[in-house]
C-alpha cells in the first residue's frame, strides 16, 4: 500500500499583482454590492403604524363565535381540547339553570374556556374539530406582553361582542 503523501496534489498559487495585494478589487466589489442595496426599496414594515398584509389562510387570534340570536355557540363538547396537540385549551362545562333551558338550544355551556397562547401552535385543529363552528382563528396577531399570566386568554377576551340589532 502506498503512503497517503504520494497521492496529494500540489497546487501552486500564482503571485498576486499590485492591485490584488492592495485589496482594491475586493473593496470595489463590496462597495458595488452596498450601492446596489442602498437604492432598493425598503422591505422593513414599520409596525404598529403600518401592518403587514396576510394571506387568506392566515391563522390569527382565536375567537368564540355567537349565533344569530347572540348566544354563544360553544356547547362544551371538548372536541377542540381533545384535538389540540399542544394541550393549550382547557374548559369546564356547566349546566344551564331551569329558567335558561327555554332560551338556549343546548343544556350545557362552557363555564370556563381558556387558551394558553404560549402553548398554542396555531395549527387550526380546534377549528376543524368543532361541530358547532364556535371557534375560529380569524383574529389579529397575538399581541406581545411581559407576563405569562397575560397570555392565558379566557372567555372575556375570546368571545366576540354581541350583535346589536
């Protein structure tokens, strides 16, 4: 077996001329790239004064919808919580009182409905799993905040306001 040193190919470097030694071609090339980018259109979006346009299938903040009579559509079936891979949705079902049964179609409702936005991956599976079409990911971007507890959204932030006829 031959030693490895015999198989190596020796490459001789050509000597640099004066301009290459002074790095002038490299500096000129760098300046040309800088000038080319200097006159391009600015791609920065000045948020919050200017908002980015989103595509049709953008998934934003969750919202709990109401029906035509202004009642909450959620019946606390729990399918959205079961379908959530991040386990970000928690809910507690409540029973309607005897006087409320005539006003509502369903006898159960979501007494507590919370989504942990730090866990949510905005996959849309909760939206697909809901048989009553009660939850949609059609809101804006989730706003930034400093405290973890402010990212747990309850019914006060999720339920859309009632329609005023």
